[in-house]
C-alpha cells in the first residue's frame, strides 16, 4: 500500500519528529511504500522528507497518515484531499494556557483545535498515544481510535550518583501548561525544612515572557535554588536523571509525557499532579497528587527523600512501568494498530 | 543518596498507602495550621506580581478572558510566505522592530493594567453580590403570596371603572379578575410565566414580563389605573422612586395608583431577616406618593391576614 505520511515539523530532537521517523521506518518494514512530507524540515533530515506543498499534484497515495500535534497548513492541505485519512494524534495544548502569555500562540492553538475537529470528522481511523488522547478524538466523533504509545528511544539507565543537595528535576519545555511555577512554589515550601534543596528545569522556553516571569518568581521565593538549564545535549539530559533525587511533574496538561517514562526507567521516583494523561502514564509507580498546593507537593517530596522503602518501591514500580513503553513493545503495538487500520483500507 | 532497600510489602500497595497518608496529613495540617495557608498565599502573591493578568488562576470568566487576549498586541509579524516575500518582510521587520517594540510594550502595559483593574472590579462586585446574597436567599423564603379575595375586592373598589387598568405583578390574576369581571379593560404582567398560567387558562389577559419594564414602555395616558403588588415588596427606596416616575409618566397627569403591600413591621422574623428587600410600610408609600404629586390615602382592608391596608394615590 502507498502511504503518504505527513507532519508539521520534522526535527531529530523533537519527540513527535522521532516518532514520525520511527513510524515511517515501521511502515516500510511492514512492506508499505511510504513518502514523508512536512511543512518544516530540519536540514539534517532533508533526505528523509519532502515539502508538503510538493504533494499537491501527487494522487498516487492509497492512504494519508497525519501526525497531528499542532495547528498547521499541512492539515488544511489534507482536509482538501480525497484519499482516506488516518490520524496519529499526540494532543494539542489548550489555548487557555497560553492566552495570558503569548496570545498569538493561544490563537494558533485555538485554530489547531478547530482544525482537529475537522480532521476527526474527515478521518477514517486514528491512532492515539494514550487513552486520554483517544477519548478526545472519540468525543469529536471519530469512532475507530486505537491506542499505541509514542515511539521513542529511552536512554540507558544512568549511574545513580550519591551525595549532593536534594535535587528535584523536571524535563519539558518552559510552557504555561507545564506549570513550572508550581514546581518553584513547592521548592520554596520544601526549603523551609531543607534549605539546601534545589530544582533543575531542563527544556527550552515556549514563551520568553513566561520564562522571564519564572526567573523573577524563582529569585523572589527560592533565590539561587533554581537552575534554568535550557535545552541540553542528550548526554547531559541522561546524566541529569542520575544526579536528581526526585522527578516532579506538575503539568496541568500533557498528552503523553516521555520525560516521566525516562525518569521512571532511570529509577528516579516520580511525584506528579494527577491531571490529564499523567495518571495513565505514571500508573501505580509514582505519587500522584490531586490538585496539590505547594505544601502537599513539598510533603510528598519530603517523604520520598526521607523514606528509603518508599524510594525503593517507586524505583521498582517505575522500572516495571517504563518497561511497558519499551521500544520493541511500543513498536509491536503500533504495528498491530496501523496494520489493522491499513488492512481494512486495502 | 544511597540506593534504598526493598520495602517489606508489595511496592504498589506501599506507594498507594503513602500517597493516601500524605494527602490526609496535608489536609489535616492545612486545617489546623493557618500558617500554611498564609505562606501559600504569600507564594501565590509573589507569582501574581510577575505574571500577566489571567495567568494566576483567576481566569474563567469568558468576557475577561477575551479582554486578556485582545489586550495583547503582538509585535512579531508572521513571516510564513514564499521565499522572496519572506525576505522583504524580514527586512521591513528588522528596520521597524525597535520602534514597534517600544510602542507595543507601552500599549500592552496599559492594556494589562486596564484588564487587571477590570478583574479587580469584577472581584469586588462578586464580593458585594455574595454579601447581599439576593439570589441565594430567595429560595429560602416563600414567594409573595397571591392577594386574597378581600384585598382584590378592595382594590377593584378604588380603581376607576373606565379606561384601562394595569396590574403588576399579576401572579395568577387575583387582582385582575374582579376588574375583568365588570367588563373593564385590564391586563396583568408577571416575571414568572408559570405563575400566570391558571389565570390565562381562566381567560384573563396576563402576560409574562417585567412589570417595571412594561410600565416604563407604556404609552403616556394609555392607562387610567395602575395596581402595584408583590414585586414592590423587594424594591429599595431608590427603585421605588424611579418606579413612581414611570407610573406618573404612564398616567400622564390623570389616574389612580394602588399599592398592595404588607407592612414590614408585621412580617415574621424569618421573612424579615431573609427577604432581599426590606420593603416599605403603607404609610411610607403614602408619603412617597404625596411627594410624587399624588393625593394619597390609606384604605383599610378587612378579612385578610397579611394585608390590612392598601394605599391609593390619585392624579388630576
């Protein structure tokens, strides 16, 4: 079968970019003839994909596959095509999170969500990263939605480093929906009992305005205790899982959250807000807190730092949980999901 | 930190138990230690100080969210276009960026302050509404009862027998029926469309609507008598004075107004405490009618356990 595979942005360091390439490889491995199209293509991947505008005159596809993760002209292009459309859905950040910070991003996300509603009506089937994401598509009226995790390459578990001040870690873009301000607030509360505690935030900013506010806030409530590491080389990212003591994720919205799985795989205890997809991704391996304030988060971190039995239990469950998202298993699930959809269309 | 030892019990069960303990302990401490809430408020305030309006958890009201969005002007023009056009746009942007940024920052700052001000006004208004509690209290007391037969007959007796009569609030039409029965033109208005149904089924001209708005939009001179009942018990003095202005305009120099109201002094303690408006005594209505240019008198009513006096005002 000829599959024309689309994504908005193809970048080697981006989770959706890696997933797109892995799915493309998987489709070829399954014997399908695929062509990858994107709106924005990283120079290192120029040989892997073509500009989506070149697709306009190519009616050869038997099916279109779209990696839906943002609003994009690629989606508008696909909505105008007659071929059967299959979605691979990675979720969209709610516009409300960005409205006060970057209204133009909020407007783009609004447009993306309207686009998603049209895509869901137009698509014949979809694959979603999580049940949380699948439920969104089902609510938009798409009946045939399979769940298959994101394909990603987990780092080898780093050596756990001993000593040093208690260090909290979060990995993810500095974005309002990820609520880094709540991490800083929890750190401020934690430092009342553990004044040496620190927080490392790894991830590039989605909004300079939000980053500025986070830096000012951190300086106000936990001066000198928050490291804004930005985007770091892969080796440094892996090392950070080995040097941190607790991975804390207080995001209000996540569609899958690869860093939580990486942390669990590295044996790092996870404390997370029980919101969006996080209960599904973390499962029974972490401390999930319902609508927590700074004192609840600080209490949970304190408990993890104090209780060796708890740390051992979380490390054990975390590794087991992370193994359920291992590349071979995830690829197998994806192969089954895409295989059955494409078979039905053949 | 050293690698911990394995827990004695099942790992998942242990994590779940600790989680429940943490949440229970946090809830208990939050209840018992006001210091925690004070510290959290301080942290929250520090965030509000650096975050733009709408980013600190107060969002929710659609209108204010829209105001937030509209208050921000983005200086970064979109550049997605064909390569040649993109370069031209890029050059233009670089040339003007520094000035646009300067102007936009000032406009954004002003807009943000205005939105913050509107938000604070909204919070104050919410506070006032909560303090007054008009909506919440209505459900705790019985609605104003339909006047009895004795009151209806007393009203009909003082209303002129010619021309058109308006009754508001009409309820099921107890005050309308005797006037209708003598063949005179009379219509009633009530906010509650369900309350008027029995009267409508009985052939009375009862309409759903706001009595105050109906009066305000009445053609001057189109009415010879106006009967005010029920809803007037909840009005404050300012609203009453405005209403009398509308009544005077509707009567256009000639006609009668009848006020049917309980005396606040006769209300039971529950109703006195919970009713949204304090209400005015018949003597006060008479006083206000006099001040509005009516010749006012109070008329005793026998045989009703709630209303013992009606107030009649005559113009012309």
